[in-house]
C-alpha cells in the first residue's frame, strides 16, 4: 500500500509541474475555452500511461539500444512542436469581432503523440519502471496498475492548467496584453521542448 501511495505522490508531481503538455493546454484554454482542451488533456494522459506501459514491456530498452533512432524521433517531434509554438507566438484574436481561428486548436492526437517525442516523458516512464514496478511481486499486474493510476491522477492535474488558461483570458482584456502573453507562452513552450532534447544529445 505504501508503494502505491508513494507512486500517487510521484504521479501528481510529474503531472502538475510545468512541461510542454501543460503549456500547450494553458495556451489552448486561453485562446479558446476549457472545452477545447478536453481532447488534448485526455490525449496527454492516455499517451503518458501508454508510454509507461510500453516502456515496461521493453520498448524503452530497445530505443536506448539504438540512440540514433531515438534522436531522429526526438528531433522530428521537436520540429513539429516548434511549429505549434510558432503558431502560439503569432496568435492574436480579433477582440472587436470576437473571431478566433478554431481550426488551430490542438486536440487528442497532439497531446497523445507529444508524450512520445518528449525526453522528459521517457525519463519519467523509465523512473516508474525502475523504482516502483520492481517493488511489487507481480510485475505485469503492477505495470498495468501504475499506468492506470497515472492516467487517473494526471487528468485532473492537467485540467488545473486548463483552468489557469481561462483565468488568464479573463485578466488579459486588451489586444496588446494578449500579444505579449502569447509570445511569452510560445517562447516558453519552444524552450520546454528543446531544452530536454538538446540536453539528451
């Protein structure tokens, strides 16, 4: 029981602390509304849970054995996320007409695939396998259990970031403030994606 409680605390910290997924949810909620972040939130949660599961089944070990493949996947994902960061950086809604480009919202698959190109997510998944699953007798049962627990905990944590986006939207009422906010957020997202990738090379 203690190991499960310990893992719950780990999952909470891993989910609530800032990262590319959190900033993307914040930006999407700020640009549109909380409803538009639901797919992104569940995509991120399910993607991370599946990442823990496949890492425990040996995929993580295989990728570590072929660092060139891992690097190519990280760089490709980093470029894709850079494009999203650039969109956020340049985003400016028309406050006079209230028009927004709803086609640019990020959905389930963005949140899902983001987990597989983020080195921080891989390191977290490896930590789950090496620290927690090895302490329970039935390895595969514990792997499934921890993957499911992480998903349950990460969903409300990511909704917190969606709510923060809603709060900032209410606070920033002028076009100039929105431009500054989006440029700061786009820059932070770009750095949060590339810093772990470059650090892992």
